[in-house]
C-alpha cells in the first residue's frame, strides 16, 4: 500500500469512526475517570453518578402493588421491616389465594432474589403472579406465599451478598443475626409450608437444573418441572454441577445454611431450588422458570389428590 493510499484510508477510517460515534465520541471522555476510579459506561446520554445505577424496589413492585390494590386473589402483605444502617427496608411479601380446591389448602413458599445479582427469579415471580391474576385457576387449591426480593439491599446494589457483606443463602438456621434471614425464618416457621421453592441463577452453568430435597415425592416434582423448563432452555446434563454430583440436571444435596424448612420440622416439605443459566436472554430465563413453577403446582396438586397420606 503506498503512502497516499494509506493516508486516504486513515482519513476515511477516521471519518467513518467519527460519524458512527456521533455524539457518543464527544461525550465519552466524561465517562472515564472520577477520583481516579474508572466509571462504568452508563447507558444514557446524560451522565449520572454511579449511585444512580442502584435499582429501585418500589418501581420494580409498582405493577404488582397496583394489581393487589384491586385483586380478590393477590394481597400485598406489607409490614415485614428491617433496618440497614439508618434506613428502613421492607421485605416484600405477597399472598396469592387460589380458588378453593377439593382438599385442604396447600401452602407453598416461593422465594427469589436472595442473591441480589440474580434478577431473573425476581422478574419471573412478578410475571408469575401477574399471570395467576389473569388465570387464577392455575393456583386452585393453593395459598402461595411469595417473597420476590429476599435480599432487598443486595438487589438495590446488584450484589450477591446483602449490604452487610453476608451471603444470605448460607445463613439459615445457624443463629444468623442478618435481619432478612430472621424475617424469612419466622415466615418459614409460622406458615409451615407444604413445599418450598427457591429461584436462583448460575453464571457458570450452560443449562437449567435444580436441587431437590425434603419430602420423598420431591423427585417426582422436579423432573416434570425441568422438562417444562426445557421447552425454553437446555438442561445441564453434567455429572457434576456447582461441585455437586448431579443426575439429569438434579442435585440431591444442598449448601449448609441454604434457605430451607426449619431443621426439626416433620414431615419435611418438598424443597426445590430452580437454577437458570445466566447467559440466555431474559425472556427465555423467565419463561423457563415460570413453566417450571406452573408444572410444580399442577403436579403437586395431583399427588395430593391421589395420595392424601403422602
Ligand atoms: Zn443464587
């Protein structure tokens, strides 16, 4: 390439880069450094300080609260408060009362957002409740106690642990002083759930999988749930997942201190943790989680109907 051609190309490239960059190339230098700390690029032409990227829980839950205001089925159960520094936080709680079934009401506890950097489950639960509002018959026979944001400070900060620095899903039933954990433990004790479902995200997994614990029938619930999720996301078929032995995407073990029924509770409720991979698009992750939840409701209702003494 001769020099003039190289020059021409350079000029063209510069021009191209500039026109493609447009306003961004002028705004960019503002992004780079404040107090010697590199700032993340914020997806907005007006530059905001880093704290502006905190998530808003009131904004997140506004659609649900609006539904609850007029719904005969959905109740927003405010009042579970705790302190973090000098701020008062609320642990969001919702109750969905399905149409009456033939048998005694089944109480399920459904939890998401215990890790603040896993918004998939949070959004899935919000959508799930909105869907039940439109089709309450899906929850026939159930009273669903739903905790969409188990770790409000972590959710705001987009961090796995709470603002205290603690991973809340390692703090259950070991004398923890974390206020979120104490609140959730008292919910677990007072409602004596027949089943407990937790939603999580795994950034190291390529596929959907789950943990199954507690009542013997749990394995009969999780397999159809994973099948339902498979309509949207592949299953993790590895023999080892997250350091645990796994079979067909099912782990029969757990971490010490993970959210569960109180240790001495008998009979044990079924306990299922659903784990979505992090990489796929949000709509697929949420659809997979919702499909799995729907399937668990259907399956468990059938078990109860046919085997009341389980
Ligand atoms: Zn998690």
